[in-house]
C-alpha cells in the first residue's frame, strides 16, 4: 500500500501526511497489502500461507519462530519435531506403536487385548528370579501360586 521511499524532504505537506499515514497502516496491519519499495529487514505476515516473512531486498523469505516465541523452531516437520523435543513415538499412529526401549511406571493394571507372543520358541521369560509374579491365572481357573512349585486348580 505505502511507498516506503516516501515521504521525502521535498514532499508537500498534504502528501507527506497521507504517505506517513499509509506507512503507519502498513506497519499496524503487518502489510495487509503489498508495500512499494520495501526496506530490507521488513517483516510481514503472509495471510495466504499463514507465515511471517522478512524482505531480503529481492524476495520475502519465511521466518522461523523459536519455540519460546510460540513457534516450532523449525522450517519443516522434522526440524520442528527436533526443536520441540519430540521422540520417535510422537510420529507413530495409534494403531501401530513400536516401543523398543524404556520402561512404564505407575501402572496398577495393564490390560492387553491380545496375548504376548514371542518371536521364536523358548526365547523369552515371563518374570525373573528377582521379579516374580504373585499369581498367574491361566485358562479357566488354573492358578500358579507365588513361590510354590506346584499347580493348584480352583
């Protein structure tokens, strides 16, 4: 909207006031309309792409907003994820989560809708000498009591 080369020292008073006002409007609206003769370093909000841009002298270049400024800190999805501290689980669909390390704490009950199936025969233990199950219920009433080497049916 405004010509950012104006007003000049030779501008007439009535033109000077309007030119100065146009620059104020450009600044207040973050350049709702494209300015004429923009100044290097000028920042605008591009309402079409919903991003802030800076005038380089030849083109409007997208600005990356830091996390503390309300942005993502990156100019791509991957860069934003890194800046936000997102781990690999953030990118997994809820129907295909793959957990390869870590631990889950604070659970009092874990419900599994399918059985734990080993990838090969005789390769995994359920529990350990130091961390044993108190009771294990199998099928329709088979109970293996904690610390006892026998089978009890109820």
